C-alpha cells in the first residue's frame, strides 16, 4: 500500500506559491516573462496528469504557440480575462500558411485541446489586470510538441521532463 507523504490540502492562491521560471531554452524565455505557475500535480505527487495554477500579468503569455501530438490539454479561467490565440493551417492555401484567430475568455470559461489536432494555441493577457487559470493535461511519455512560429520542438522524456531541440533535432 502506498503511504501518502504529500500534503492533504494546500493553499495555492497566494502569489508566494507561484514560480516564474520556464523550461524553454533561454532564447524563448522572454515569450513567457510575466507568467508564473504552481505545479499542483507535482505538489500532490500525481503522475498520470498534471495541473498548473497559472497567473499571467498584463502583457504576458502562457506559452509559445504550440500543439501536442499525444497529450490532451484543458484550460479553465479562474479569475480575469485572457485572450486565447489559435493558429490554424489554411486548407485553401497552396502553401503552408496559417490563419490566426482570437477568443476572449473570462472567469468560468474553459476550453480543451485534443491531442493530435494541429491547431496551435496560447493564452495571452491583453487586459490591464492579472488573469489566473488552471492548465490540465496528461503526462504522456514521448509526447511531442510542435511550435509552428518558432524553430523549436519538445519531446517529453521518460522522467516527465521536456527535452527541447531545434526542428532539425539539433540540441539547444
């Protein structure tokens, strides 16, 4: 029988619980400046899925535009207003062009991103107040993340840590 060594409950709304670091290579760190998060799944020792409590300051982004090959994602807005940007391949274009859409999301709104659907997305805070939301996703080993607007690719390692390379596989 597994013995619980993690907290039974945790207070996570205090800004002191939020961490502002990123796993992105240094070349991309500025894209998420103003983002902080508490990895709630890690706090409780969850291994099958992750939950992040994320805070975006005005003008900041949750991530680079991306989509997952094998991992589902969901976002639930706890407080404030965020702009969801989605990047679709334009099927009417003879070349690889993209069409960008935006949707305003407010407190209580949620959206899901099924794995394997090549619609890149990110959340941005285009308002003048902080926004807080939950990011929920599974932790599929060997998941691959595509970044259509950057020379970046990520693969989830067996240790649940992201490994970042250039699109051609060259390491950062």
